[in-house]
């Protein structure tokens, strides 16, 4: 119902305006009630009923003018999404649920004025095109690019796009995205963890170590950051059969330096104690002096026993 102010008497206009207001308020109240009922069903994981109620909300004209009601598009999409079963992919009724979810995620992303809800809709839209669902990265890529444009400082979007490129075999583009994340937030530890994971998968150890060491420099008081450096050194020294003994010794030495920093920050760090022992065993395997080798293995055994004891102690303390 609309009010036209031209060519009508003032009194008629006032009456019409009141009528429109009353009509709008009634519709809005009905929509709000439906939204409340829908949310109750959603929270109870009764997604079939939630869909029916959210559909009532989005069918109401007031949904596009009420910033609270517009959230119904996202929850309608998510209610469809939660009914979709990946194991039944290919069944028309099941696939239709995902199609409807995507349709409403797109509407939510367009209509939402709340940046958090807009991002959430885009996040779930990307997920719908993921390997567990439609498995169509070509559809996901432009969405993630849009998310980056909306918030260039949000590193998780760069990570998502890098993952899409890596899975498609576009490794240069993947690395470039991770470096853009580093440019966006050079002091964010997660950036260096992502880079380290990428370089590990590509077998680029030097770049991997550079990334985790940069992270440990950003978090000098975080024992886990130093411990992570040590684990990568051990993994390379223990598993890479192409290394010379000199290279292995260098990696073991660097790993011990890192793990000692972790233990200095947390003397009861079970995992760090364990890895210190593992590094000593790698060193012992290369040792030519029998006495020195025996001492290294003895220390490694003591560290293992200490770690086991601490783990039991921590477990009993948690119970």
C-alpha cells in the first residue's frame, strides 16, 4: 500500500498515511513473530520447520527495510544447508537443498547491511562450493576475491583463495596470496603458520624454516612458537635421507636451540621435552664416539621418562 501526495485532499492523505502505517506495522509484527518462531526451530535443529517460518519472513515486504529481519535470508540458507547430506550427493531432493541454500546465501550477501553477517553469508557460500559439497572452486574463487575487496585486512580470505589455487595446482598464485596476507598483516602469527604449511607441502624447507622463525620472532614469549621450529628441524633431519651428516648436525643443533627456548619458557612442556629427546636420538645415530653416543641416548631416555611422567601428572590433575 502506498501513499500518493499529489492531487488528493490533505485529510485523505493523512488517513491514508495512517492506514499504510498500521498495515506496515501489522505486517512487520507478523514477520517478527515468524522470525522469532523460526529462530526457535533453528536453535532446536528443527530445520524443516525453520525453513517454513523463515520463508514467511522473507515473503514479507518489510524484510528488506528491517535490518534485523534481513538476517532471515542467511538463516533460511543455513537451514537448507544443514539438511544437505554429502553422502547422498546426486539425489535430486538432496541436491535441491544445496541449490536453495546457495540461492539464499547469495541474497543474504547482497542484502545484508551488517558486515559480519555479509561476511558469514559469503563464508558459507564459499563452503557450499567446497570439496564436500559442489566441489566447484571456479565458483568459489570470485566470491573470495570479493571478500578480499570488502575487507583487505582479513587474512583468512587470502588463506582461502590460496587454498583454492593450491588445490587447482596453481602454486605460484597460491604463494602470492599468502604473501599478500603477510603484507596485509605482517605481525600476525597465523600468516607465517600458513606459509610454513604451504612450503612443507611443496618440500621447500628453507622457506618453511624462514616462515616459522619469523613467527617465533613475533612471539618470543610463546613456547609453542619455538617448539614448532624444533619440530620442523627434527622432521627434516630424521626423514630427509638426502641430507649429509653435516646438514643433519646443523639442523639438530638449530632444533635443540629452538626447543631449549620453549622449555625455558615452560619447563613442563611435554611435547617440547619429547622432541628434545628425539633430536638427541638423531644426533646419537650420527655419533662415532661410543661414550658420547651412550650419553646422548641416556639423556634422550630420561627426557622421554620425564615427559611420560608429566603427562600422567597433568592428566590426573585434569580429572
